[in-house]
């Protein structure tokens, strides 16, 4: 699995109090070198919060499904379900292709951590938003 993203909408000064709701972008997920998910208008910080929560549970030894719910949609957008051992299946309401291959938990963790690191760097440079403050402290920019 590989995740790519592009920020398309940065909150203006008034919206910076609510970056989770106003920072949008294009999210692409590749599985086995095929584009699995390709959507614009994704709330990237909201996605990052979901990832961070899942990673925290996994690192505490819990085996849980990843579910990305969005304030912009009524049903889960992306879900990665635990199947057996360290194997997961990925699905989405907007998937481009069917994926029969299993994803390995360690690979998901690495890719999710890379996404969080890359998003944090880009947010700091382009929008002056500290992602780690949102993820770990619950602090939002003033």
C-alpha cells in the first residue's frame, strides 16, 4: 500500500481555527501498484486523526479495524479490516478496483506513519499548521 496526497484547499485566516474542517486535498491510495482510491475533497487532517487513533491502538497491542469516517459523508469512506494474524483487507465506498490481496499490518503501519510525517511537514510549510499539536494535544491554531 502506498499513500499520496496533495493539499488543494488551505484554510483562510478565519477558518484556521477549524483546520480539520477546512483543509482539503486529493488522496490517492495504491495497492499492488494499482490505483485503489483517488478522491478530491478529502479532509486530510481528519484522515490523519483517524490514522493516529488507529496507530495508537495498534501500538498498545490491540487488533482493530481501521475505519475512516468523515463529517462530510454518511458512511465510512475507507476501511481496512483485520482478517487473520497480521493480514488486513482494504475496501472503500469509492474504490477504483477490487483488491483480493491481503495487506500486512506492519506495511500499513509504516505507510500510515509516512503519511503523518509528510503531512506534518507540508502543513507546517504551506499553512503554518502544527499537525502534532492537533493529533497529540488537541490544540488548534489561533
